[in-house]
């Protein structure tokens, strides 16, 4: 009896050992799961032991598992998991988590970096899908075509070794000559070991920009676009409207994912200013210049363009402001309001030659000579009545009613050149007594004012004023760069080597 029992144990061990070595050929594709809308992918775990790597995909709930497809690539070695009706909620952007990442616009596909393997096994267990890879030693280096920017050829998006940048990689070639013969402009020929990823190499322009921006603190500043002209941003600075230099495409970028808006290149090239509507579902686009300036509204839901100037604002709109239920514009010798139904009302007659409008809590703000010799800062109510708030020949209005007043061409030279006026209380704070203030920008929430002073070499020095504390901080030089509001920080535009490079500066 004891002998029979020992034989039975031996047979079981042999069967188990046989099952564990029953590897599928590496590279084949697997499909599984049942539900179109099963639980989202919540976690990815991996462990390596005794030459076998185990990757476990855990879903939010077990029954039924969502549909999935698992494939493998060799340039470089990656596992690609495509989910049907589920999302990879554990991963965001192109950040690494256990060497797994998403590509922009592919929220249902997870890419996992793996090394060379000779066999694979995929099983389901409750809420988990378990992938076992039999590691493969050795392997020779291969030649690839590689592009850091958007390639001309059809290459595979690949996360670089720095863990931040996406590059584009070809299939491997037998030798360097074949790879060189197939290369196009803007591509490199690189050599990679099995499982290795390409290294991201800064261009001369990027290296120069990093040096210029280092004065602001490298951790707070990152480049987000090259060859783009910045127009405006909204939704905490994550959505950006830009014009592509060269092609003049109008691009809407949300967290790095771009889509082209349906306007002609000549129209996009002529845009001089842009704003988001109050609800964020549309854009105000100001085109042309001088007596031909025209205001349009672009509807982001149906990609339609509407001429607001033709509704009665005239063909000379020079500046705009966005209110809760209406759009305000200066043009045709007056300030007008236009509601969502397209009804236009002329609020006041004025001939402002330093056009700038602001809106806060039911009132419109502007500067006007008003028949005199000195510019005056006014508040205009919906009923058309106006109130003088002091001298200023330019201003920038924050969301909470803080107005940065510029005095650059005033006859009253004794007044400070930059102050902040609280339009609710009338209190005024002096920021700069004398100097040349180039630009002023309030953050989206109105809590912080950024401004630049010009030095003797006409370079811009960036400062920050915090309204709650009254504190002023010198942040550093930005060269010949210009600033624009972007969430809680700034978009800083620099021109290097004939291209515009856009940086985002975070206040924290």
C-alpha cells in the first residue's frame, strides 16, 4: 500500500512538472474574458524567480472578466494588453508603473516592457489574468531607425530610457547598412541590446532652453510643445489652443493629446487672440488686425464657426471679455454684449485706442481717454453707467476683482508704474515704483499676479505677487520670452533656432 502511494505521488509530480514546462511559443496572441463592460484594470504586479517572470493583471471585480487581447512585440520587447470595454485606471499619461505605461489616446491599451523570452503561458484566475514568461538569455544587438519627434515613416511609439519621453522605433534590421538605407530626414540609426530602450538625447535648442529656464527652478518648468504658437488655455491649464508653425493648423491639446480644429490655415494664421467660453464648450477667436478685426465663436461640440461681428458688433473688434452669460467686445466705436442667443446690445460709446477688456461680477472694465489727456480706468455696468476708478493706461483683471494697473505713458509721472487695485474695496497696493513693466498675467483663480520687468539689455525678469499675503518674489530671468496665463502658473514662450518652444511653469 505504501509503495502504491509513493508511485502515485511520483506520477503527480511528473504530471505537474510536465504542465509547468508546457510553454506556448513566444509571440503568439491570446484572447480571453467575456464581458464588454467588465471591471477596469486596477493593478499590475510582476515578480521574477528561477528564470520565470510572472505578470498579474488584476481587475476591479472578478465576474465576468472583460474581454482582453494580449500580444507581443520585439522592437523593443513589449507585451501589449488591449481591453474591450474596460480602461486601465491604474495608469495615467505615459508614466511608468512596474514598467507599464499608456500612450496618449489609447486609454484601453497597456504597454509593458519585458525582456527576451522563449515561451509564454496565460491563465485566468478569478479577477486576475496571469502571464508567465520563460526568460531567454543572450541575444544579439540589432539596428533600428529611431525618431524623437513625429516620424515621417510608420514607426512604433516607444517610451525612452529616461521614463518621460516617447520616441518612435522601427522593426530591427539585419545590419546598419540596411537601416541607414531606409532612414528618412529626422531619424537616427541606433543599436539596441535585447530588451533595451532608446536613450532620449536633448537637441541643442532644448539644452539651451533648459539653461535659460533653470533660473526658475527646473523642477517647476517643463516643455510641452515645440513649433507651436500659444493662443490660450483653460481647465486648470490642461487644455491648450495653439497654431502649428509652418502648416498653420489650429490645434487643441488636452494633456498632450492633440486634435486639429476644422478651420482653413489662412484663418488660423490670422488669429491674434483667443479665449475659452465660460462653459468651456467654445472658443472666441479674434482674427485680422486694425479695421478688419473680426470676432468668431468656434463651437467645439460640432466644429462650427460663427461670425459674431456680423451680428452687430462691427468689423473692427479689438478685444473681448467673457462673462457668465454673455460675451463682451470693443469694436465699432463702442462696447457691446452678445448673449448665447446672439442678441447684441451696445453698452456704451467709447473710442479706446489702448484696447483691453475685463469682466468681473457683472461689470466690464476698460481704459479710456474720455476726451481728456490722461487715461482713466473705468467700471461699466450692464445698464451702461460707468464709474472712474483712477488713472491707468493699461490693466489686467483677475478673477476676484484685483486689477493690475499699468502707468507707462501717463502725464502724472509721480504715480507708481504698477499697482494692484481691489475694485471691490478701492484699496491699492504698489508693486513697482519705477521701471518698464512688459507683461502682467493673473493666474486662473486670481490668487497670483506674474509680471516682467525689462533690464538694461531688454531681457525680461519674472516676478510673482501673491494677493493673499502681499508678498513679492523675484523668480529669475526668462530672456526674451513672453508670458501667458496657464492654470496656476504660466506658459512661457521662447524662440530658439527659428522655432517657438512652449514651457509650462508651475507655481508649486
